[in-house]
C-alpha cells in the first residue's frame, strides 16, 4: 500500500506525514471492510 500511495517500497522509509496518511487510509479501509450488522 505504501508503494501504491507514495511510490516507496518499504514502510520504514516513510516520513511522519506519509506514515500518518498511510495509517488513516488503513483505518478507513478497515471500517469499510467491517461487516454491517443486520438490523432487520
């Protein structure tokens, strides 16, 4: 994902700004993939 977003192969090479954006994207993705409860 870091390579796709920042053209950086390893997370170790991200600066703090890039790392923050990567973490935000991962949180959004996790929320999107979370199964929705059936509220029938």
